[in-house]
C-alpha cells in the first residue's frame, strides 16, 4: 500500500514539475542559472478589445558569457486590472502564428459543411487564438484570445481588433528581423 501511495505521489509530483517547466525556448533561456542574462524588451503596441486589452512586446535575451541571443514576443492578455497574463512566443513560431491569425481572420461558414465550427490555434507557450460560431446566422462569429495561465485570461476580439493585433505582431516580427540581421 505504501509503495502504491509513493508511486502516485511521485507521478503527481512529476506532472506538477512538467507543468512548471518553461514551454518556450525564450523562457528556458531566461531561466538559466549560473550565468548573466540580459533581458531587453520594447512595447510594440496594444489593442483595446471588447472585454480587455491585448498588448505586444518584442523581447531579446542575451547570455553575457557567450553572446548568444534568443528572440520572441510577449503577448499580454488583460481582462481587468486584476486578471491578466503574459504568454511568450518564440521567434521561430512567429510565421506560423501570423498564418494562423490570417486564416482565423478570414474564416467563415465555408470552412465546414456543418452548422457551427471552431477554428483554433495554440502556440507552444499556450496562447490560444480561436474563432467560434454557433449557427449559420450572419454576425455570429466571434474571435477570442486566451492566455496560457491557470486563470485562462481571455478577451473577445472583433474582426477589426484582430486585424490590428495582426499588424502589431507583424511590426514586432519586423523589429526582431532587424535585430537578428544586425548580429
């Protein structure tokens, strides 16, 4: 009985450690110990959503001893003054993320023959972008962005707000492209 309890405890502990582990390359890089990490950031902008704010920030982290740099963006989803969360997206995910935003911004009822649909994209860090419908009535599509945290902070986005967000991510990628070109 004690062996079973110990086994269950160790399995639960291992799962807890897995969920606390960095999900992105940038997060793992910044979590290094025994070395100096310089973390730079620069706000790109924000979109005021129907139920909150979504902001985009460029990130560059450098290990001083080796000069190695890692890039990405931080997306903060803020539903209220007390409910907000930031999710990191690695540089190598940005093209895929931009393609997903483009698809979701153009999706409509033709994506399936069924009456309703969900179009979802989740980043490595857990940021979820989705488009939902409930039936074939015009105007029932709704975009949503949800953070990766336990609280799952989410905001709803109109088509115009999603386009503004896409432009911010494109600006952030262009900034990172220029930083990477000037190595």
